[in-house]
C-alpha cells in the first residue's frame, strides 16, 4: 500500500496541516519526519475549533490514526509535553502518538547556544526561531547528540550530557559571557520529562514498515518547505534538515520505493518568514493586503510573514526536486477582489532572462521577477465546493499555475476550514 509524502513547495507556511487533515481520514498512520518545534501547522475543524500544532503530526486530530514523531525529528521534551497537555485539555485523544527511539533530543544547551549565536551575528543572522533546532542537528551530525532512547538509560544520558557541557559551557562562558549550565540539573530535568512519555517510545521504523506490509496507508508530513531544505534551499537561509521528499524516507525509515505519491502544497501567492532572498516579495500596500487578508503570521513565532506574488520558478523547481505528482493549492480565496494578479514566470539576472532556479547564491540574490498578469475576480469563493463553481477567471488562474508548475492541481483551498476544500482529482 502507498506511502504518501506531503511537501511544502515554497518556503513553508503553505498550509500543509490542512492537506494532512484532509487526507488523515483515509490513512492509518501520519508521520512527522524532520524538523522540530520551529514550525507549526494550523488545522481548523468543521466546528470552528482551530489547533496550532508545532511538533505533533496533524493526524492527531483524526480518530483512529496512529501518529509518529519520526527519527528525523528533533524533539524538545518540554514542548512535546506542553503540546500533549494542551491537546488533552481540549478533549483530543493522544494515546496513539509514538516517538521514535532514534529521534534526537533538543537539550537546554542547544536553546541557549541558538539564542546567543543569533544575537551575536547581528545583521548577518540567519533568522532562526531560537529554539535550538540547528545546534541539535549539529550535534547529531557531529555524533555527539542525545537521542530519545537515552532517556531509558540514565548512565548513557549522563555521560553524553557531561561530555557535551565540558565543551559547550566553555563556549557559553568564554565566548558569549553567559552562565554555565549544570550537568546534574540538565540530566535530572530531562529524565523527569522523559518519564512522562517513555511509554510512547518505540522502534517506529519497524512499525511503519510492518504497517505497509499489512496494506495500511502511511502519510509522511514534513515541516517548513522546499526552499528551506539544507541541501536544496536558499542556503544559508535554510533550516537544518531536509523537508524535501528525499528526507521523508530518511526521517521515517521507509525505503524510497515505498513512496507512491508526492503531494506538494502551494500557496496561491508566496510568503516567507525570516531572512534570505525572496524575488517576488512585495514591499507596498499590496504586500500588506496579502498579509492581513491571508493572516500571514507565523504559527510558532507570531512573526509577520513576508509576502509576494506567486513564483512559478520556485514551483517548477519544487516539482523537479521532489518528484511532485500532485499539488494542493491553498488560500485561493485571499486573491478575491483583485482586478489583476501578477504571476512571476521567470527571473531577470544581470540583464538576462532566467526561466529556472539560478545555480549560484549570488544570482538568486540578484534575481528580479518577470511578471505575467492574469485577470482577477471579485466573487467570494469561500463557499465553492467544486471547481466548476469557481469564477471563470479563478479557474483560469488555477490552470495557468498548473501549466507553469509542471504538475496537476488536485485540490484547492478556498478558506481555513476543513470543509473549505475543492477536490479536482483523487490523491493516491
């Protein structure tokens, strides 16, 4: 049976939670495969309740679905427990949440170093959320990280923390003039937190493969987006993991041949949080209009998102890098009421037209958008439930984005609610 991957096709914040929630009723497993609590998904239920999820997969809101925090995720134990408590306090059953024994733990020293490093960089900062994600992934790659399974062996945990702090305290005190962390306090705190979710720790890669062998469907959910991928994004203004489809196999323990569908999530315009290049960014009243109408504020940080017109160069790139088979186009309703809607179809780099993503960081920073204008529509489309109900110009806009992106648009979001979705083609 299939493994379906959901990919952000821009810089994240495209509405992946809505897509996961839509498919959640047809799958038995939902897996978060990379990132940490530096990203968020907002899901709005038919009764009007909205849930902001930061670490736990969106499938937690679908009854009967087993949710997995995969080995590719970095887990802040305090954030996990707070999020569980918040969900349970609102009547959500969290008993079917599992955490990979091989996921890495965000430790207090990761958060401390992340915050002081960003402050030290000043104008050259990357724009991280300061939640310890990057430093945790650094330790993972350097092979000095602490994993979830270490919570089950106090001796190993203590050895790892003491070894880490022998160096990191030197950095905090001598480089950044901050207070050293006490190893015993760190260990005791993390052990206390771990005791509260040790019953959730599992060999999730085994369970996921067994589920596929039984004929069950697994949905793999990434955070952030393609252009924030550490290998394929606008480096160095990226996250520290691989949100692209290749990361789904690595971060879950499933073989790549298990993946049958790659669903890319595209916003009907473009947004970005944090620093870095953004060729189609708007710095005028229209940019502010998109921000206010679209509610473009980060789920996790509350930061205002930068806004701009749809960028088809990025969409084509995402289609190619991820092997996207279908697109879910979100927030089409935000564009209602515009007479003309520009779409970026190419870039101009140093006087030359470029139709594909520039190869070098320098060229990306120099890229200027080449626009094609499409006619807008005035109608409120939030009530539409079929493609034919959309105004002619809205349908034409979708068709043009489909042509420019290189993959079919199979679903369209016309509002934040779970029911405010138009399905054009069955996904998987």
